[in-house]
C-alpha cells in the first residue's frame, strides 16, 4: 500500500514516519519546499523527541520521501492546519486545498482521511463534495473518514502508537477500511463511528480540559481578590477522590485547547459554559498584563522566561505569553528582555528582544516573569540572578519556583492566583 500524507507538521510528519516504519511506502506532501527538501535529507525542522531519528531511518530505508507534487496513492491522509479566523470561526482553506489536490488523483478503492481538527460536518459538507468532483462514487468507490490525533507534544512518538483511536466514516464501509489502514501501526484500540461523531468527539476532548482550566483560572482570580492561595486550594480540593481541578496559568495556548472549543461555538451559537470558558482563558494574558501595570513604574524593565505555549517544546501557536508580550509592546513603554531555550527567534516579531543567556535577560531588570515552566529553569542560580537584577522581584505565573529559596536571596515574590 502507498500512503500520501498531506501536511508535514507536528502531526503529519510523525504519522507519515509511523506508516513508513510499518513497512508501507509513504510520500509526504507539503507546500513548503524547505520542509520537503529537509525531509529528503532525513532531517526535520520541528522539535519532537525521537522524531528526527525515526525520520532519518525511514528515509534512508526509502520508505518515506517528500514531494511537492501530488501522486497517485492508495490512501490520502490530510494533516493540514485549521487555523482560527478573527471572528473565531474555522479557516478550512487548507483542508479545501488538500481535498482539491487529492481529487485529481483519485482511483477506485482509494481512501481519504481527514485528521485535521474541524467543526462537525466538515467531512460530509466540505471534503466529500470536493472529492466528488473526481466523478467517483464517494463512499462506494472512494472511502472517506475522519480520525483525530490524540497526542501530547513531547510524547508524540509514543502516543501516536499507543493511544486509542476513533475512526468516523461517512458510512460503515469507509470506517472499516480506514480502521484497517491505521492498524498498520496503532497498538491502541480503534473504535469506529460516523464522521460527525468523531469530529465532535475530538472537539469535546479538548473542550473538557479547556473548561476545567477556565474553572481554575476563575478560582485564581477570585483567590487574588481574597488573599487566598489558589494552588493550595486546588491541591487540597483534589484530595477528594472524585475531584480533579486543573491548574491555573497565564492563559491557554496551542492549536487544540485554545482553538477547538470555538469550532463548537461556531456550530451552536447558544453555547454557555464552552464560550464563557474560552473567554476566561483568553483573558488571562490581559490579567497578567494588568498585574504588571499595577506592580511596576513606567520606566521598568521586565524580563520574561518562556514564550512557547507549554513547557519543553518549540511550539508557539496561540501562546498566551506571546499575547502578553504583544500587549506590553503595544500599550506600555516598559523595556523587555526575553529568553526561551526552545523557541525559534524567526517565529516572532520581537526577536530583537530575545537573548540566549539567563544573565543577559535578567540584567538590570525590575521584575522577572516566569511565563513557561521549562525544565531548563528548574535549577537557576538565583544568588547570581539577584546580583544582576536592579530590583529583586519574581512574578511566577506557574507556581514553579521555590518561594522559600527566592525569599532567602532577598526576592519579593508575586504568585498568580494568590497576590
């Protein structure tokens, strides 16, 4: 079997590599020629543990190659981005383009799979009509399904294989055909259903977490007003055997939690808790911004540690700390210095503010803001940092640093969810 994976990003490339490792012949299609060229050299342009070695192996074994022009294949898997528009609706342009590129190469017996997160009905209402332009009977001669990924960045190589899968077909035959294709490498259970159910299942998995985080963030705001430590409240409340409150923070990022709930709101305008939760989480960068305004004089220098949307990865999509930085740049005269051991400078507009060393980022600063709790920041030399800063003040938005150690070195501490 020959597999074509369209879109070689954080999901498409690992998916292509896994099919290739399972012994299938795989092509990876991407409109970014730099990505294709890197792939054909056995290299990757994204950061994910174990992925580089896997890609190098399957490329050298001639089981995976990158292409800039689509080719006939037995199965086509769409893994393109579905960004969100300014009005919080799904931008399906990449999905449509991918479907059009596939429709010209379809043959009887082919399968087409959408992995990209999308509003319920996207497969039936968007993908199928485009594929039907091929003249083939969709569902009878060409099998179509939706199967969402369920992986955690930093553990994709393990989870893409071990996690359970949901395959939603436009009909039963499509679901079974696609289930059998993915069984080439998936060791978890594969459950079949219809495409709309699978699409909504993916959205609700992330919406559940987003709503839980919004609850924690609302608690954090309330605790700041009451002088209570929200982190201690969460810790003790979670001692209850049926309670699992998530942790608060400066916002929710990534292309899943920060985006997926809006795809439900798009389809059902009367949603209450889902929309409100999104609004709460989206407001957290502004909450941190306002806190800094209240803490600092006009001429202050702010040092920020971490800008990715979560720890120990290079992904900046929907990062709340990037949003915070943009607010500070647009609305204040504060001087900023920024450090992140994972983020690529060419991905942000404020690259001139980024530095490669902790010493440089904290020098002459009036406050040190911990935005992302990367492991690299675990054992920082706060004794040396205290001598480099103009004002010894740390604002921890993740409850990450040891407050006792900071106080011992003369720091004033501010904690999101308490002060």
